[in-house]
């Protein structure tokens, strides 16, 4: 098997430990080449021209959509390209959220990203609905008893992330969908934190809406995906209005294009879509079983090594089977931003902050944490480098106090 680290130019040529893939993953050579080739050989405006370059761009875009559909086990018409998961979440909250009425309930987990929470806050305020949350238990997992209790309110929408971007907790999405459907709720799943690590079959899961960002799964920035069941997309009003999403425009009325163009106003990011298709091919070539093997071993090693450091507080479930590649932690007595800056000086890159999940951190009694996130190009040496840098940070900080 090829050395996976060598497939990523920015990783291979540097000695730093990149531990922030949950924010943005690096891109392999094949993705960089595919995007470069598109812009050098086929770049034009899709769906608008009859000349050969425009046709090639249209084909590149449509082939990419079909690849995403096959990857998710969905239909071509059910795949909407967006610029990221945030836009996809806003689309659902605006368009499907327009069906909310006074007295309705929307239910989210407390571990959601702001991009899930804030659009539903606005939708609920606009339409007079109530926004409720599923609590966490003491093991950094969703409290399913509380979820069952919240379902008695008959929510119209349940929003859930497959994996917490702060805690690394893996949620039982299949069970959550089944429980939500039992009370008639539609389910919106954010798989941004899991899509690079585990396949998601929309038909098997029976998800109503699914979103993810390409830049978290080795694709370029600027391309994301919304999957929605065809009947839902047909019923929903469009999110953005403009070119390519219309059928006929009259002075006072407009009819809209068929799916999926109905939700893709304006010129789209064809190069990003090409990169996303290539990233999916890259993942499938490695195989998700192999990816799981690599990352499970790395996560296990990181958990064990961090636990050895008495000055480090970690925030993850004790159930390793429910824990993916993300670990949040703090050094006792040192602000996370200071820790991250010191680690940076030692060539170790982690994120520090609230990770766009302030309600979650507030519920844990925290303002911010450091966060490491692992990927298939990481090694145990990266974790060893992190551990040595943490020791250095702790010693340096208290020597200067």
C-alpha cells in the first residue's frame, strides 16, 4: 500500500504535526491535479453554452454530482451543491423551515455546531416555533432518555450531527432517525465530521436531509453538499434566486427549473465539484475499512498518551467505540490560546477556542478548549510530538510565572 502521507504535498514536505483536520483536511495530489486540469483544459460556464468548452464544464459538473449521488446511495436529483455545510443547513432552515407554524417544535442536540443552531433560531423566531435541545449525560454522550422525553412534544424537525466536532462523540444516527420518525419528525443530519472516516448510506439510514463540506474530506474549499429526499425538495421553496435556477421569467412571475437546479442559483463552483469527485475516488481507493483501522489505532494511542499527562484535562467519552478522531483538552492553569501558540512554536498545529459550539461548552462549564483531530495522514509520531510539546508548554508557563 502507498505511503498515505506522501500523497499530501503540504504534509509530506514539512515536519510539522497537522492536527486540525476536523477544521480543514489537506488535499492529496490527485485532487490538486484534477482541479488544476479542469481549469487548464475544460473551464467555462456550465449549463449556459452550446460550445464545446461549456459542454465539457457541464459534463464535469454533472459527473461530479452523479459521483456524490452514488457515494451516498442517492438519486442525481437529490444532490444539491452548495458552498459548504453551513450554506446547506441555512438552505434547509430557510426553505423547509418555512413550513413551520406557531406552536411547532424544532429539536437539536446540545452538541451542535453554530451553523446548525443559528439558522433554526431564526426560523423558529420567524414562524413562531419553539427550539428545544437534547441534553448530554455525564459521559459526553447524548442523553437518549431526554431525547425520548423531548420527542413527546412531536417536533417537526430533529437536527443531529453524526460526530461532535468538540467531543468526538459518535452518535447512533440510525436509532435517532428511527425514534424521530416514530413521531413524524423529519431528520437533518450533519455528517461533516464523519464523512471522511465512514460512509453514510442515505437510503439505509432513511435520512431526510444530509449535509457535509468537501473541505473536511480532502476536497477543495468552496463546495458542499445537501442531500434531501426528492419529494421534500419538490415541495420546498428555493433558497436563492437568480440565473440557472429558473424556467421562465415574466415581468411579474417566475417558474423554477427542475431539481436540482431549482436550488443552485448563479454560476457554480465546477472546479470544487471536480475536486470533490476526485476526493471521493481517493477515499474509495483506500477503502473505508482501512481508513477506520488507521484512525481507530491513532485515536486509541492519543487517548492513552494524553491520559498519562496529569496536567491535561480531556473531554471525551469513556466508551472508545463511541469516540471518533477528535479530542478536546485543556492544560490546567493555562488558557487554550496560550497553549496553542506554544504548540505552534514547536511545529504542532491544533485548534483553540469554542469550536463554534458555545452552548455545548457552556453546558460543560468551559469557555474554550484545545482540540486535536486526526486523519489518515497522521502518525503516532505526530502524537508523540504533541505530547512533548504539551510538556514543554506546561513547564515553560509555570517557570515564567
